[in-house]
């Protein structure tokens, strides 16, 4: 991620919607791909403050109306203005429930981080249209818990499972509560549990369906194992009864990756996106020089990531935070990351730097 600049010279960051230097509203301009000052330009429109762009913009409706987005769209006569990230939303949290606005805001911020890296890699994330083979959509939903009204229970229980099916990514909005998420992390013995991590894992399932299914399944089986046997349902049951084998760190990125080859692929894909995001930020901050991912050698990218991980682990330990890169990247994991790298190579980069 780059650090951007306001017209007043102050630094702007990816999540900003206001400049702390001059108080200007700021937002993501889809034309110059910058967080820019939004200069009022009549009729609720804005001019992009990043010279020489000067695009005429309006705020995404989820920015203007709900303040959960900081992206803009080009001003057109369309009534609905949703940005390239918000266009994928099918279900958003019920804003009449206390705390849901904050949860939605955190979910959108994590989703924008996801989409930023997908765009860097040039990976398609398709919006619904008659030609889209697998449109990407998001449901942000809460568990439905029956309430006791008078003497009888009202309503049905509905548990929301975070997951992916046919292009639809569902996230249980409990994950956007940091206290609940940390409790789940400790309970499950995970090194990290983050919102952006959930998005990067679930998008891994999306890309398996879009890029692997019926196309290079045999190559994927050679690296990740046979996804037909055992069946996903059998594998899930076994995992919840027996857990992961003790030696999982020698071949997998996480304990959960041992559950089934599809989960191994999604966990590896998430690790790959973590790595690309970190290398992109490190490149723009001047920590390392990272060439275009599409021409870079997999081992070299992993080596640079490992170096940053070692340094960041010490930084985090200095601050009393969780390890940044919790464990070494084992050789079989390198081969899995190499498969993911090969899979994304055909897609052209849109950005610069690490991707
Ligand atoms: Zn400013
Ligand atoms: Zn612009
Ligand atoms: Zn938006
Ligand atoms: Zn999964």
C-alpha cells in the first residue's frame, strides 16, 4: 500500500475519509487510483485533488449516506452510485441493531484491502452481468437468536457460517467484533484471526471455482491432494473429531489447512495475498525493492517476505503484539505458494511496485 498526499501536503492513508491536516474530505479516486482530497465542484460533486487527474467524482452511496466506505465513482447521471467494492454487496448488516454500523464499517475496510490486492494482481472480481461466469457477492449476516417474548419463544434460530458457495462469500458479522474474534482465535488456537484474513481465505475458494475447477484440477491435485476423496463432509467431520495432525507445520500453512485440499488451497491463497500485500507496502515504504510479481521468481518473493517477517516479528515483540509471521514457511508450503503464483501469472498487473 502506498501513502498518499493531500493538496495541503499532509499524508493520507488508505482508510482515511478526512485529511487531519486541512480537514478536507478525501476519498479513493477510481481514475488515478489514489486517496485524494475531494474539492467541492457544485451539485454535490467533487473534483479529484490529485493533479493532473482532476476527475469529476461523487462519493459512493455507502460513503455519502452510511459513512462505511471512502471510495468515489465517476459522476454520471445514474441514480445509484456504488463503488467497485460496494457493488459486490448482496446483504449488509441491519443498521437498526446497535453496534452493527461499526461492524459494517470494519467489514468494508477489510474488503477494500482485499480488492486493492486483487486489483494489483489484475485478478478478476466479477460483478453481476449476463456474461459474468461467476459473479462475486458478499452477505454480511448475523446469527438469528430466538427472543423470549412473554412465555413463548419467537422466531427460529439461524446460524450464519462464514464461507463461500458459488461466488457468494458469507461473513458472520460477529467476526467484526474484536472481543468475540479474539476469543474465537484463542479457542481455536490460531496464530492470527483477522477480518482481512477471512476475506483472503474465502476469496481463495472463489478463485478455485473460477480458475481451477474444470481447468487445471489435476495439477492442483498433484500439489494439494485429491479433493474428491475423502468428501468435504467426511473431512469436516473427521477434522472436528480428531483435529490436525501434530506435524502439520511441516506441510501446511495452518492447522485448518489439513482439513481438506480445498481448505489447504484457500489457506495457501490467503497466505499468498498476505505476502503480496505486505511486499507491496514494504516496497512503497522503501524497506525492500520488489519487482513486478508477474515476472518475479516465487522463491525470491518468499525470501523477501521471510526477511520482512523476521524484522516485523521483532518489532511486534518490542510492542508486545502477536508475531507478524508466526512460523517459518516450510518447503512443501513453498510448492503450494508456487502453484498459486503460477495461477495468477496470466493476469496483468494494474498497479506498480510489488505487483
Ligand atoms: Zn489536507
Ligand atoms: Zn483522481
Ligand atoms: Zn463504496
Ligand atoms: Zn474455507
